């Protein structure tokens, strides 16, 4: 059986009918189904990318000393990380790549369980299937299977926007260490926390100053409107990160040199991130009450770039209702059986399109 036969159908293909309906609206489509940034990348990174354009030599998988220093500085200053070493940080070719390949690269396989949230980004499950491991959607760290080798957590979460508390994070760290499993924390939406504090697993409040068994995964895609750059990084336990780097050397998983230079610029500047936060916060302030006035309840959504909305009905009914108004959202069943009555509504549209959606939602 080929690999493709083991994987689920690509979920976005099932939205074609709703997209056709929504696109026929007289005011045009308002696409709130995807989380791709629509605002410009900061000029400082574009300039750094251009300046590094004469990249005639191969980059290294481990990255330049400058990009490793930028990663360490960002995580320590912004996320209160335990002091990191070069052996504990690694640039990656966008974090979706890392999520998908991490089980295989860690040697997780047949007879091993990969645990991820019950309502989750589909690539956690895909990564387990690619490695031949057993995917286990599970929210409780107290109920881990005995064969657990890798645990994914995601805070702020995609799709629900849920933010894990300090106590919840500590419980996952303790459970992973007791099991001898790696805890990988997907923190790519960390800069966008609205109603609660987003805390990194690298924070000593979570890990007691010990990075054993811990990985944190970050990206410039959302924080810096740079999804097209494919720049991300993983940091944490050097005993996990450094062997991961050695395997990736054999596979040629290297971030292009100009992108590494741009990452240094991205990570060295927080002002553009704060400006983007304000844009999303303003769009959230328009869209959230409009959805509520249209009969939706907003659950979680303490952070991330989405509103997790339900009308107490199957998500596909809600998707069709929105499509009739020219709005395309993501059905909750993309993210697991536990999410079948919700839709994910993205804030990643222009101010004009967000306003158009709010107008169309009026009773």
C-alpha cells in the first residue's frame, strides 16, 4: 500500500461547492477559511532578503551563527526561555514541514503512539501516519497510552484559539518526562494572545529550568506576515535538537541562505509584530460581535488568528449558511470528530473584507 493510501483526503478539497456558492455573491467572496496573512511583510526583512541574494554557496542545515543567535535572543527575551545553546536551536523550512516529519525524524514508528489535541491541525495526525505510528487524539496528560513517544500541544491553538494555562503546561511536561516521551509545543500563534497569557514551554515557570524532553516550535509566518518565506525554527533540549539536525543533514532540509538573513531581521524587530497585533485585534473587534449577533457562540478564541464559532449544528450546515452570504469559513470536521459542530473563521482578511463579512452577517 502506497503512502498516499494511508493518508486522509486533503480536507480543503471538500470546500469546493461552498466556495462556488460564496464566490457568486454580488459583493464578491469573503474568504475567511484560511490563515494565510494578507498584510505586507516588513520592509526591513525584504531588504535583508535582497541583500543576501548572492547566495552562490549551499546553506547549512544548522543555519548561520547569526540566525541561531537571533533565535536564541528572541526566545529568551520575548518568551522568557531558559538559556539556550546553539545545539538547542535549529531553523526549519517552515513549521508545517517540521510538524509533518518530526515523528519520522525522531525514530517514532510502528508500535509507538503520537498524541495530539482532540481538536487539532490535521498535520499532527498526518505526521504520525507518515512515520507508521499510531495517531492518538487526546487532551488529558493523565491518560497517555503506555507506548507514547511524542506528544504535541498547541497554544494558542489552531483552530480553537484555546490557550493552555501554566498548570496545564506543567502537567504535560511532567507526563512527558514520566513516559520518556518528547513534548513538542507548537507555539506559532504565540504573539496573538487576546484574553489570556500565552506561555512557552521554554519558560522556567513551566519546566523548572530544565529543558529535558522539551521542544518549542515557532515560525515567522504569522507574526511577520511571511508565510511565503517558509522560515521557522525549533528549540529546546539539545539532546533532541542536535540529533534532529544530524538526520536533517542527510535529507538536505536546509533553509535558503537569503531566508535565514530575513529571519535575523524579522526576529530582531518587535515593532512590526505589535503593529500586526493591532490590525488583527481591530478585525476581531468587528467580526466577533457580528458573528454573535447572527446567532453564533464563540468558544475559546482566547488567542490565535481565528474565531471558533458554533450555532449548535453540524458544521457543514453552518458553512452552507455562511456561503449563501458570500462568506467562506473552515468546517470544524477538518480538525477532528470533536470539532464537528464548529466553524473556524479567520481574521486574515483585509479590513474591507472583514467589514463586508460583518455587514452580511446582520440579521
